[in-house]
């Protein structure tokens, strides 16, 4: 009986487990050390370090891709323009999620005197962690003084940038029942209790823009001279009834770039509900070693999951969003789109 009830739970979130590859990249920098621009890194118990790209940087990439699709982003207000002298306040956006897609998807904190309110993002982003340790590689650069001084012998300024060949793992969890749905306290200080929502068509449109942006992801630091494609080489999208990033710690590779399949099988076997094609997978041909790719495709077939190209998988996710009923909290007031 308990299992029957669990099966009837509606999908309330989408999980995106992704692997991205960089041949030479310095996507997200840490503090500079002298003339060396460092990568962000996390230290393992054995002392090795893994490069990573922060969740904030990935959110910035997603926001930029959505803006490139023609969406108007929420205006940024400088804390220094509010007249709050002597107070340390972050810069903030309009805080209008009904009107602006980025305020809706990525949340905000309005720290203006008398107007403090916030929205926790329904789009949760895990840092993209490199699966291979940082090997100490650096790119050497120079800034010549010949043109500025007219002196060939003037030399130049030398600098170094930490770079990495790596495969990065990230996970994005989207709370479907909160996209386009707002508590009044998020919209206006002093309000409580009531829930407001934009119409379902607009909610679906915003979700599809987010999914499309993920498929076309790129950005970060040093893109003028270290251009990086940060789009998924492998993506597994799960429509779930429980808000949990089930694949976040399950996608692992050995030193030969072979994916460990058993943890993925275990995680995907736990997904509920198990119907209506609730797992969509996309893989770039050649990303995995040939034998490992064949084993991965065989595993997905055993689980009744079709392995498409990444672009086809993105299209399928968008179509599923179009066809499904988007869940939401109880709606008391409907807000019409202009």
C-alpha cells in the first residue's frame, strides 16, 4: 500500500546530472598569487587538489545564455546608490520575479533599508568539480612594451595562468513547484501567507529557456584566449517526486576516463515515479572510451532509457515540460502576464 501511494506522488522537481570536458581551461579563478592567476581548487584528504567551478559562476553562465535569447534581465542596483552610509550591503536586483526570469529562477536578496526581503532560488546549482587532480600546469603569457615604448629591448611583463585538462561533474536541481510561484513575503515586505503565481504557459516557457541555456553552456574566465565549451558531454535528466540530487556523487571516472557504471545504475533504479519516461539521457559520441560507451549504452537499455545525442535529449526535456502539468503550491491569486 505504501509503495502504491509513493507511485502516485507527482513529479515536483527535475535533476540534471552533467559531465563537461575542458581540454585546456581556466574557467573559474581563485586569488592571484603574485603574477600567477590561480584556479579555484578543493583539497582531498590525501592532499591532492581538484579544480572546480563555483555554483555562482555556473549561474552566471546560465543567466548570460538566457539573456542572449532575448530575455530582459532584472536591473542591478548598487548598494552605494541607496544612501545607506556605513552599512555593508550587497548590490541587488529589482526583486520582481513576476516580471523578470532571473529573479524567478535564481532568487535575490533585497537589502535596502525598510525593504529587506529575499527569494531562495528554485534552481539549485552544485559546483562543477573536476574528476581528475590538478597537475600543476600553467600557461605563460607576456605583455610586450615594444609598442607602448617604441623600444624593442624594453621587454615585457610576464604572467602565468593555471590551466587544467579535466572532466567536471555538476548537478542542477530545479524545484518545479516553485518556478513562477511566489510567497507574498518575497514580493513585498510585511506580507505573509498568500501564494501568487504566473500562468502555467509562462512557467513552462521559463523552464524551457533554462534547459536550453544548460545545453548551450559556456563562459567563465579567460575566454578571450582560453575559449572553453562548458556544455554537457553527458547529461542525465531525471523527473522526480522527491527533491534530491540523486546523481550528484554517483558520476565517477577512473584515470582512463571510464565511467563507473554501478553507482549510476543504483541511483537510477531508485527514481520514483518509474513511469512516463522520467529519465532522459544524452551522450556525445566519443566522450567515453569506446568499450565504456558500449557498456553505458547497454546499461541504459537494460533500464529502458534511450541514449540520445545531447541536443536531442535537451529537446526531449523541453517537450516533456510542454506536455506535463507543472505542479505548484496552493495558488490564491493569479498574476496575469502583460
